[in-house]
C-alpha cells in the first residue's frame, strides 16, 4: 500500500439532510490523512468552517453554482452546469482526485468518473433499507393496478421482509416517473448509474441494517459496500451547533433542559424541510397541551421562495399556556445536542434518515410520523424491526387526532415502555460500532485503505 496522501473529491447535494452527513464523513476522512476537495454552494461554505479550522492544509473548498430552485428539474440543472465544469477542472488539475465520492442524487458523476478515468463511490445519506428500495424500484419498475388510488398496494417480493406498501408510501419521485420523459429518465438513469458505480458508502451500521446491506451487495454484484455510520460526531453534547447555527441561545436551552427530570422531555421536529399544514399543527399543539408532558417543539416555516400554500402556525395563547414545560424553537434547533441531553427520552420525528440515526445514537425512543421519500421504510425499520418506535402518524396528508397524540406522548415519557429499554440497548450497539475495532470503524478503514490502493 502506498503511503502518500490520496486526494479525493467529495461532492455533496446541497440540502441539509445530504450535506450534513457528507461533511461528517469528510471529518472522518481528514483525520485518516486524506486530502479532500469538497464542492459547496456559497451558502453552505460556512458549514466547512469547523473543519477548515483544524485541517486548513488538507481541506480544499471548491465553490460551484447551485441555482436556488425547488423544481423537479433541479438535479438536471446541476448536471448541466457541473458536468462541463468538473470535467475541465479534472483535466487542468496538476494532482487530480483519485476518486469521486458523490451524493446518490448525483448518479451522473459515474459517467464523469468514467470519462476522467477514476472510480466513483456513491454516498448514501439514506439508510440501506431506503437505498436498496430505490435500487429495486428503478431497476424493476414495479407498478400498482390503479395509481390514482393512493391506497393501492404494491408488493415487493424480492426485497428483504417482502414489504407490501400502500402506493402513497412509495417514494414520490418514483410514483411520478413518466417513462420516455427526459427529466424522469434522467432520474432513473441516475439510480442505475449508482448501481453501476465502483463502490458505495452507507451512513449506517451492520447492527442496524445487516440484511439490507447484504441485499445491496447482491444488487450491485460486489462487496465494495461500506457501512461506516453513524458518521455524526460522538462528542457533540452541550452547546454545540451541528449543520447550522442554532436559532435559540444554546446555553439557555441547555439550562432549561438541565432543570427537567431525566428522560422526561419529548423533542418534536420534522427535519429541515417538512412544513405542517394548519390542521396538523393545530392537532399537534393540542396534543402537546393535553398530554401535560415537557417538550421542545421545533417549528419550520416555508422558505420565501417556496410556494407558501397552507402552513401551520402555533395558535395564539399556546406558548403562554404551556409556559415552563414547553420550549418552542422557530427556525433551526441544535438537534443533536438536544437529543443527547439526558432529560430527553422521546423523539417525535418524521423519520428522515439523519434524524433516525441521531435518535438511535442518543438512545431515545421514537414516535414516528413519516411524511414522504423513504421515511415510511425508516419508520417500519424503527417500529417493526428495531422495536424502538411507536407509530403516531403516517403521511403528509394525515392528521393524527390530538387525544391519541396526548395519550401516546404521556405513555412515552412513562419509563416503563419496552421501546425505552430497547433504545438504550441500540444506543450501546451503534456506539460500539463506531469505536476503534467496531464494525463501522473497520468498514471505514477498509474504505480508506482501498483509496490508498487507488493511488
Ligand atoms: N436539523 C437540525 N436542526 C433543525 C432541523 C434539522 O439540526 O432544526 C438537522 C438534523 O439534525 C438532521 C438534518 O438536519 O441532521 C435533517 O436530516 P433528516 O434526514 O433527518 O431529514 P430531512 O431534513 O432531510 O428531511
């Protein structure tokens, strides 16, 4: 094995749920001696600051233009802009990267990598269950008889545990696929390019998803599939931001949590993108109020550029009525620090994969309300297989009733639920995976060694 430092290109998709874990992976690779170029938007550049302060000589930001749009054509646009730019960049670089590690939304980088003669590694910010489901859908194109009926059942017999999913729980991007339409064919080809790529890095661990990791190996036909997660820092507690500056003073929030009993607080958040409708928000806050539990509620509002439509705001007087036991964050919450505080025992979540992992790593039980994408599968994993979750809602159109919410919330903070105990066991298992000699640590070393061999 060569000992010179390999230079690699990391290419994250610019949304929070994608770039946060890829930058966490960047930190792990930098500490293993690699030289890393990371392509970012100017908006995301500050996210590199903590890494740059420690690894200024081996971390190189590469600014790329990412037009700010939420349209379905977004990924095609990025490809049209970035492919020629990166091709030229590779050709003119005196010491170009030996590999491209890029988000699974950038499947086309497989073609770019082939053109410049380096391998491409897929980074999956989703779990193995989500990624292998995407592979199955895009490869086999299974259909339901009546796609206009959102409850039509899609059975997927060649998938571990043979799921049968109502059509509305199948990832939207796949449901909207129009054969022959260039933009949709682009999405499908991107996924097929992911399957054809040289390797895959998964932000998961064998103790969570062995069966799905094995399934991916079968789908791609090789073993260069490394489960290196959770990649989030193990030391993050107290007053630390992760993925963006907190919208509330962290010391104030932590002081508030310090005064709460161990395991008594429910943290409620639906990730970086989901915006509740007004009816959903009304039922949620009514449920929180009736439950009598202590809680932190993180509320997101639509971005200016998104079509606002119907979105929920906290009803008048609510904050006063729950004063002392409810802490409301409008904007960005320091989620990882909140979850890791001993006072927090329960997480009401939309089951985005990062939130799922962050909850598991913090040892909290989960109340699941998946909204879209592969979140229904993540919820299934949490509830049926890992047994650390209880279902409270299902889908972006669902309005769970406040009385039901209240009783589940109250029951959740009662320490006797078996999911609480199981969550502690799972916490120990994932932390065991990332420490020296654990399965994720070994996979990460194997991945890094393979990069040294590429040199
Ligand atoms: N996040 C955060 N504060 C917030 C909202 C989100 O720190 O107020 C982080 C969260 O910890 C996670 C990521 O943003 O790392 C969201 O990713 P996830 O996969 O859970 O959901 P998405 O936002 O992609 O739907």
